[in-house]
């Protein structure tokens, strides 16, 4: 059943940010949200996470409409990796991960040995078991992002939301995070909705993409089909182009780079638009 967003409009006070968003993400799929700053990516994630109430429309996770659910029920369905996180208290990284079990633990109860061992397994899976006893508020921003990813994995929900999770990560850890998400999504059948700025990460790791501009969907569908040069330039800016490596891998590069600069011997040819993506509500 995955995630269904139906005619969602949302905003803050009188400021409307999203306008009639329709989106379905099946189970076992990673869907990227792409758009320039202010396009509505974070607002949409806040609506899906039931942090922000929509002005109109509905959000359903695993067939259940979120407005009909209590917060603990939502926490068993949806987990979130935020853009940034901080705490004034010196919780250890292991304790931060264990907080992901809050929706499963009875009131006034504490996680036991089994939960603690499971938290260590997740920290190891993310590659940060050495941080287990370090205070969360004394580690780097990139390390905190990895701890929050571990907490979301430990929460073990069928839907995961990730809001620019790579913003504080170095190049190697960006790919490590995305590779890990791919494995988790396929192994657990998770539905993942992730906002990204790097179109090459989207091309490499995401099954589908939604291109947003000014709170409206410009195009959505399979990643390689949607991310044609025409749509990329309309949504992300005129100074980019889509190219192809010598191995046939599609990539997005600055338009100022002449064809063949990065991939000698390759002649740049714009990939023709495909029939698959939906653009402005119409099929090309």
C-alpha cells in the first residue's frame, strides 16, 4: 500500500506553500523530492509526517489516513530523519537510537537488554558503533545525521521520511547512506520519501522522483525518465545539462562545462523525452 498523498495543499498561516499535490509511492521504493530552495520539499515532508496539518487533502500510510490516528500510531507507521537535530541534554548516541522504540515500549517502561542489543546492531549497520557511548551533543553534524538515520531504522516503520539527510555528510558518507537506504528499502519493503539537492544521487539511488516548483508538481515518475534535460532546467535552473559517462551512466553536470570535458571522447546528445513521466498533470 505504501504512501498516498491526495490533493494536498498546505502552508503556514495565510501563506500557501503546496498546491494540490498528488503522489503515490509503492512499498519497496525510494522516491526523491527535488526542487530549488523554497519549492515545498520540507513542507511536504512535514505534512506526510503529520507535523503540519494540510489545508486540504489527505495523506495515507499503509492505507490508514493519518488524521484518524493518534501520535503513537503514527510513530509506528512513519519515521523521520530531519535536516538537523540537537539536544540540550547529554544523551549518548545509543540512548538517542533507543528513543526510536518509544512507540513500542509501554508507558513508564524502559528498553531492556534485547532493545539495547538491537540498537547496537543498528549502530553497527550504519557504521557508527564507536559512537555508541559518545554524547550526542558533542559529535559533528554529519555524525548526528548518521545517528538519526540509525534511530529511524531502529524505529522500524513501513514508511521513512528523510529531509536532506546528506546536508552535513562528506562525499563517502553520502553514498554510504544512500546505499544503506537502498538495502533497507529492498530488504524490508519500506516506502522511503527523501528530499535531495544532488540530482546525481537521485539518478544513482532513487526509483522515482517528484520535481517540485513553487509548491506544484512539474513532473513525476521513474527517475531516469523524468530527469530529462528540459525538465531539469525548468525545475533546477538553466545552468545544468544531462550527460552520459563512457559507461552509459546518466549524470547531471554544469552547463558551462563543454561536452566531453568530464568524459573525453563522448559527444553530448540530449536524451529525448520519454512517455513515462507525468508533466503538469499531462502525459508527454
